[in-house]
C-alpha cells in the first residue's frame, strides 16, 4: 500500500495511549472511560474551575464534487495552534455511515491532518450512532404498540409524524407501509425512514446541557396528533425515561487524538442540509474548558452549518465564536465559475474570478454576525501560483485576512500561517449580533436567512406550509428558531444554480416541528431526509484482509 491514501497515512502513524492524551488537557483517569487503547468517553461534569478559551468556528463555501477539505483544515488548524504554543482542543462531529459507504466520505480529515483511529471513527466508533438509532426506533415501536394495545391516547395512525431511522443511505425506505400481516402484526399505516443524522434525537442529544435536560427535551418531542388533531408528545406516552436511558452513554463526549497527538473531542453528527449541522454543545463546552482555544466546525457551507451554529447552537452554548474561518479552494471556485469537474486542474483565472462571488457571499454572510472572518485557501497540488495570488488578492480587497494552507501534505506545519491569522482575529474586539431577535416569527426568520445569508429576494410557501403557520401560531410554536433544510450545493434551493445568484425565491414546501430540539425545520425545494447511494458507492472499493487490515476507506 502506498502512503498516498488517508487510511495508509493513518495506519503508518503510531498512536499515543488515550490516557496520555487525556493528561495533556488535565483529565484524570477517573474522568475518562477508555474504549480500548485509543479512544474514551469523557465523564461529565468536569470538576473544578475552568476559564473558557477562545472559540473558533470553521465553515466553508458551498461544497462541490471536487471537495473542499473543511474538516481537514479544521484539524490542521488545531495542530498548528498547538504547534505555535496555544493549548488547543478540537470539537468535531461524528461521521455517518451514509456518506462513508456512499459518496462524500467520512469526517476525519485527510492526509497528515486527521483524527485517529480513523477506521474506528468512520465505522462504529463508540456506538453513539447505533444508540441513537436504537433509541429512535424504540420510540417508534412503542408508538405502534400503544396503538395496537388499545390506543388510550387516541393517536390518529394517519397523523404519526415520528418516522423510523437507519444510519445508511437507503432510498427504498423513504416511503413504506407497516403493520401488514394480520391483527397480531399491528395496525397498517404509511410510514417511512429518515437517516439517523436527521433524527430529532440527534439534535436533542447535541443541544442538551446534561442528562436532566436530555430527558426534558425527549419528553417534549412531538410524535403525532390524536383524533381531535391535538399534539401528542413522548411525555404523554410516558416513555421519556426509557428513551433517555438508552442514550446514557451516548451523551458523553468522545476523546481521541490527531496524527500529531493533540486532543480531539468528537461527538454528535447531524447533517447540516437537513438538520442543524453542529457537534454537541457538551463537546464544545468541554473543549472550551480544557483548552486556550477550541476549534469546531459546522457542516457544509456557511449558508447552512455556519448560519445554524450562529442562530441555533450559540444561544444554547452560551458562547459566541471569537473568529470564523471560511475554507475555500481554487478548484471549487472555478467549478462555481462554470468549469467542468474534468477541467478543474487546468489554470483558469477568469472562471476563478467569476466563481469567487460565492466566497464573497459567504464572507458577507458571516460578517453580519459581527465576528472577525479569516479565509483559508486550502491549496491542492494542481493550483498554480497565479491562481493562489489571484484569490488572495480578491479576499484582501475585502479587507479580510487570508492564509494559504497545505495541511493535507504537511499537517500542522502547513497551517501555521492560518493559525497566526486566527489568533490575531480571535483577539480583536467583536460584538456578536444575531441575525434576528429571539422570538421572531418563523416567516420573518426564513425571509431574513433567505435575504441576508443566501442573497435571495423572496420566500414562497406551499399551501400546506401556509396552513401550518396558522396552526403553529395557535399552538405557540411560531416563534421557535427555524432550521432550514436546503441543498448544500447552492445558495438557492436548486442544486444546479452555482456561484452567487441573486433575486431568487426560496420555496418552502412544509414545516416540521421539532419541539424537543426547540426549533422548526423548514423543508425547501426537493431536499431529502433519507439520501440514496450513488452509482458507484465507496463501499465497492473497501475490503478487509485476514489480519484485519482495512483498505479502501479513503
């Protein structure tokens, strides 16, 4: 095996015992539960006084098939900050088996900027995803059993909103019929599956502040409506305790290390295109307590994960970012400028300049929150000096700090320029400003995100969405934060509109109340909550040898 694949680089690097990594940030043996030699759960709450460190959010431009390497840059930045003398802890999301076995890949970085053991993290890790899947589907089973056993709550089988989940892309399960097989096999009804990372339980886990808060949120979850069209919750079903206990270990953040033996906390993994896209509040709070700097990332581009970090996670976290890093690549911006994927390695300054409008839109979006912005140009070997200089000049013309990184090849040493820029930015005076005031109605929030973050003009609601807003207003749900479910590939709700379109309309087809998470999802365009596998899934290239050596995992 050549050392030019992520897994080969990972397997060639000896790892430190997890107890040694824990000791680096002051965690004692009784504060961790080792899962083998190289990963552990952190026991919370942490005792003693902890001054919170600086918080750095890493986000990006809209992703393309060429890849941007946002997680790789975040990991390289964490290593670089440690390299220049700042005790830094990473706080990242857990990968889902959907993209691991599908198209996108895992979420452990790449090259010499990885969190490890990458095989474990990308596959079953400490079992958090499985615990979430089991807890979610246990609730589904309890709902159907309640209907079968007399239906004391008078649940309307046609109005059950709690689907089942699976942590793999499986388009065949988007719409299903359950309860077939006679009277002893349940009540037949239409159902369906979402991917686990779109589960409300994932959001609940990631936004909970402790076990008590987790149970409180679980009990608030809406499962459906009764025959009088009144909402029914988990609390009404009286199974909140059972669902919470299935998550008693999953709520604990996971401790691992980078290839350079720096601490990384990996916990929670909601997708940002159909969920809120941020790792857990507990993981980020823990990183802030253990390090001088905490580096975290949010899923997909700044229009999705970045916005949701600011508007959904920050109010619960109780800490706003001290700096925002926007990752861009020459390749991705040329793609946004109209270059076909096959031609991205050919120099094209005109397309780069045209596609840079996408980056400028994201810079403008993040600046609206009053936080210093730094642009990271993640350099690929095919990028020419002229292209790097052109992009650097474009960013500097906006009076924004910019640094080129080579973390894939050089690890932390290839990211020190970015680290220096981030330290400077994070120590500037800033005044965080939310996009809208807390308690703003849902439609105003959607319009604000459309106009201020996406650069669009109007919002169009389907008849169903209009009816829902009226109903939500009567139930007091119309002032919850909104979580936009939108394609990650475009600032619009049409994946084919690249660059930085203007004067477009966002189409909301329906709203989905997530009362446990404390927000309402707005489903736009044709975004799906259960993805499908591509024609050539990554699983086709994976294998395992007799000695257990894994190949093909990136």
